C-alpha cells in the first residue's frame, strides 16, 4: 500500500539553488529559513564582541508568541542593528521573506523554531 504524506512546510538552510529545486518539486510549498542557520549567518556578519547581544536580540524576536509581536521585535532589531552594525540588519532583511515561523497552536503560518 502506498503512503501519501502532505507537505506542510519546508525548513531550509538558505543554500543557493534551493528555491528553484523546491519550486520544481513542491511548487507553492511554504518555506522557512532555519532559525539556527539564520542565527549563525547573523553572527558571521559581526565581530565576536557583539555576538552575545545579537543572540539575545534574535532569540527575543523569534521566541515571540504572536505574528504581530514577532514583527514588532523584528522592526526593533532592524532599527537597532542598522545603527550599531549595519551588516547584521542587512542580513536579517535579506532573509525576511523566509523568516516566518510556523506556530503549532495556529492554523496559519507563524513560526517554529528549528534546532539542529
């Protein structure tokens, strides 16, 4: 007997070429950037002395309970880091399209924290 599974969403690491490959196989599937990979990417854009502060701000943002709260904290993160270390803010903005998480208690996409 064949098993059929329904794809709810994909979590990706941001590697080049994934968009085309996913569209070819699962056109229209919701895609989210892995929060662990995005966090590492943010840290890669900043000197080590800022890593702890970036981590605290990023964790605060992705752990927000509602879509509205996530968006409010994302905007605050961007404002702060544009002034403090622009490359960090720019990196978060580049991933914005996929920075939505899926929340288990909600019917529509919110956010789900991916752990490696």
